[in-house]
């Protein structure tokens, strides 16, 4: 009798966990050539996980230099079209990510960027390109996920000097059972496709 009661309690606990939502707070900052990534996971206001990583600049990689190497020959419109094409290609990949996004709710998204190349003309063009990137990513998240509040998107061009800073704050939630089922279903489909090709 005791084992039956313990078994029922265990099933109830598993059921509660499966229908429970986890809230994930994500933070990313790029400043002074260094990256800071923060992740916090909570369930029922209890902290399940919290960590922060600091990645210093690598001597051979500079994000601003990479941005300044973009092909600007077509002006703002040309850059926008190339960005849209690249994001459209990304949209066709990542089945697991797509299914997870469909079950994910975005409660907060704040994305602020400061960009300057040291040249007013190229700063204007690149600012337009970044607006396109951000707008396309937000549209993609709204299409594939569940965005409950309008994201806050800010871009501040610096026409006087070279500068690149960016900060992203995001809060999302997903039910544990839905996340496990989605990943399992996607992996199963992937395995079945591989077996079909053998």
C-alpha cells in the first residue's frame, strides 16, 4: 500500500513538473571589445540555474572591423537586400529550433546598439543594414514564436568616431513537458530520415 501511495505521489510530481513553465532570462553585452553572456533559469520563482561568462577580445577578431568589411557598393538598399536573403536562408534550417520557438513565449526583448565607423556616410549605410537585420529577426521571432509584448529596438549611430556596443535583454518561458516532447519528436524524425536514406 505504501509503495502504491509513493508511486502515485511520484507520478503527480512528474506531472506537475511537466506542465510547469521555466522562465529563462538571457542577457548579452558587447562593450570594449569584450562579450558578456548571462543566463538565469527560474521555476515558480525558485532559481534553478544562474551563470555569467566573460569573453575577452581575440586579437585577430574585431566585430566592428568585420562590419566595416561589408560590401557597401549597393548602398543601403543593396545591403538590406543581402541581409534579407541571408535571413531567409537561415529560416529554412533548424527544425528543432523552429519547433521550440513555436512553444516559446517571449515576455521581454530589449535590444540596443551603438554603431559608428568614423565616417558619416558608411555609418548611415551600416545603420540602415542593422535596422534591417533587427527588423527581420523580430519578424521571424513573431512568425515562429509567441511574442506577447512589442520588443524595444534602439540603434544609436555615432557619426563622430568608431564605436560598437550592443546589449540584449530577453525573458522567455516554455513548459518543460513541451520542450522535452519537441526535442524528442525532432530527434526521432531526424533519425527516421537518416534510416530512410540508408
